[in-house]
């Protein structure tokens, strides 16, 4: 069924105003009247707007949405709509074991059923913590009802002894300090807690700030909204505006497929480089694109993103935090710089009905220490390098976090400036790494490449953020902070480690990493985009035969029903780690008719 623009009738009227089936209409009406709505509200053709609530006590990053939802409701009501709030399966990045990565597709499935199966004409997606954003956008893509996202906003800046402490990023730093004996356990907890002074999501350029920024670039939230810190009054106002706007989006029948076009995704790739965005972004954008049927590939990240400079000086690639980003102009100021260079497809439409060019062109930078002008970047060529070779078909490396020290140590051979080579030490899962990293018998030195496997979407399951591994304590004391790391898992967007990650296919499904052995030499060539183990093809074939005879790469068995179901259907990180098969269900509000009556 079309939205209002198609037939003049709202989707919700099939429930509430259907004279041809008065029995069912009465049944639907009486129960929604039951919580205080009136017949007038339900039968007068007012758009029924869902508020998909991702905040709860279990999800502190998004918990402020419980407050913001009241302002969303007021906006919806003021514009003539009816608000109906409902819960979304909680996803808390730092609280969920074995990994929140397991829950993105579960929340997606749940939200698809709600949006499709209930009398909703449009939806406000409350987003924030890492996986809540892609889960919501994936569902909006599949159902294709008018939808607008409301970011909860980042926490206020963290401070410790006069210095900014960024959430997530400080954890990686603090654990090195603890290993070097510079702080004790109480100091460790205090330092980490200082980074999270208020409600909101991570104040660093981690996956949350990245995905909320890219949601704005994709056109799915109001311009200028992503960077507003959670506790600011502007955030409350933004919630009210978002509520008002979705009602008009229903009247205009402005749908996710009208906004999230290939142009919008390419804009998001460009902006991701300029903001120093998370290595989780390629996974999530791929997942959203596949649910819309928009063509996108991991290769697009290198082609359109690699040569874009880093403009935003936020941790982990830089020094500032979320409040500073907002004060400096947020996403529109970054987009404006990129527009000047012809790097943005300006005609992409956005939630406010205007194009991204109309919204952002000419937006000034308010603080050039935080957002750099295009010709004074923090780093040139700050996107992702997409690598492949005899160990995997694709993996990515975030170039914006390659430090000068790392470059000098590993990428400074004058004959071969973009390559390095070294022996590997292989860990099977994070437990193995934690147990053995400080073991002197491994003889890890500054030239060792650390490998993490068994951490992909099937092996873990959900793909754990464990590829950024710290060096052994004895090397940290010698000043070697970052060893090169490689793995089939993910890495927190708050980590500044220049790892090679998201390797697909993973060891658990027979990817080449399963054949690697401690002591093998691996050569990485960033110029050519290759990673290869220096072992003959014949030897690799022999190892594969032995692995298959042993029943394949071993990983712990599933502990919950969902883990088992997920493992049966999940695809690889390169392809968005979606439930393979789900992408056949596209734009179902338009293509699958209405769901059948329930009696
Ligand atoms: Fe929720 Fe970082 S842990 S946003
Ligand atoms: Mg994370």
C-alpha cells in the first residue's frame, strides 16, 4: 500500500477506518482507545507516528531518549499527528556479552516486524549507541515507511587533571598505563570513569559519533542535529523539530528509499574520511545499502574515501571531543568544506525536504582547531585502504590513525616505503590473547605482527571488537605502544590502533587466517593493497587438507538460541554481516501489500 501521496489514504486507516471490515476495525480501535487515545484522533486521518524507543536502564547511552521522547510527542501532536511509543530490543555496546554485534540483526528483525505489522504511518528512530543506529536504519530501509532519525547526542567532554578524556579511547590508553605500572587498579577505574560525565553516547569519534554523523549525511536526520550533545537544550529543541517534521514527511510520502540513494552513501563515505570515522562504518553502511537494494561495495571505500583528508580533530585520531565538534559547526561545517572541493553529490535529498547542498553549502567553521579547512588538514588521504591477498579477500585499515611513530617504525624503508614484513604470533580468540600476551616465551618483539582470529561474525559470534591488541608489558615499558595487528574481528571505533581488520572470510568459515601459524612471515604492502603470508601455495594446500580433515577451524559452541540461528544465516563483514536472505525483502510496505488481518 502506498502512503498518503499514492492513494490519499494512510496506511493506518486499514486498521482504524475500514468500513469494508467493520469487525476488525472495531477490534483494532478498542484496544488503542484503551490507553486514552480518542476515536477522533484515530479516525480523522491523522498520521500515526511510532517512536522507536532504544533507550532504557540497560542502555545508558540512549537512556536520555526517554526524556527526549516527550518533546518528540509534542512535535508530532503539534503537527497534527498521533504519537505511539514502543520499545526496541536494547543494544548496549559496552554491556552486552559476548558482543553487541550479535544484537544488531536481532533488533533489526524485531523492528521490521513492528513497523510492518502495526498501524504506523511513519516512525521516529531514536538512535545513539553504536549498533542502535544501523539496526534502526536497516529496518527503516526494509520496510520503507517515512522515517526520521533522532540522535541522542554525545556525552559532555570528559576531563581528568585538566586534560580531555574521551570515552573508549581512554580505556586503551589507561590499560597501557596500568601495564607500565603508572597507575593502580583504582586509578585505572577513576581515569576511565572520568571520560563519561553525563548522559549520551561516546564523546569520541567512535562508532556512535560516526554513525550518527553519517545518518545526517545520508539525509535521515535533520541537518545540524548529529553533533548536539545530549544534555544541551538544543537537543530537546531538535527532538521537538524532529517530531514535527516526520508528520509532514508522511504527508509528502518522503521515504528512506528517496533519501538513502547511492549518491547519499558515497557522500557518507567521503564524510567518514574527513571526520576520521569508525572502521565499523563500512559494515553498517553495507548492511543498510543491501536492505535497500543500493549497490555499494567495500571497494567503494578506497575509491571514494581514501584520498579525502582528515579535517575533524577528534579523538582517537585527534585531540578534541563531542562538545568541541558541535561548537565548531558539526557535520554541516565539514560537508561545506567538502562541497567546495566538489566531493559531495549535492543533489542528494534529506529529511527536511531540501538537498544536502542546500542545507550545508557555505556553513562556516566556528573553530579551526577542531574542524580544519580543507587546505589545512590534519592528514592527507585519511580514508580506508582495502587490502586483499592469500589470507582473505578483503580487510581494511584506517589510515587516519597511523601515527608518526608507527610510520617511522614500520613504513620507513626507503626502498619500500609502504610495506613491512614480520613474523606473526597467532591468537585464537581474545581469551587466548589475554592469557598469553605477556608470556616471554612468545618472544614478541617490535617487529612481530599480532594476529587475532576466531573473532568474526560466525566465530565469535557477532564479530568481537578485539583486533586492537596491546603490546606485551615489557615492550610497553620500552616505549613500543602499537604493534601491527591483523584479524577477522572488528575493532572499537574509539581505538587509535592502526590494525588491519574485518578480514573476510573469517577463519571460522575457512578463510585463509585459519591456515596461519605462529612463526610464519607475513608481508603487508599498503601501496599495492596486499597482505600475504610468505608460504608456498603447496604448503597452504597441505595445511588446508589437514584443517578440513580435523573438521575445520574450531570455535566455542552457541550458548543461546539466537547465537545458533545467527550463525546459520550470517554473512561476512565485507558484505555487511546481514542475515543472508533478508535482503530479498525490500521496501515491503510498497512491495508486499498489507499484512493479513489477525482474526
Ligand atoms: Fe554506547 Fe559508546 S558505548 S556509544
Ligand atoms: Mg564498540
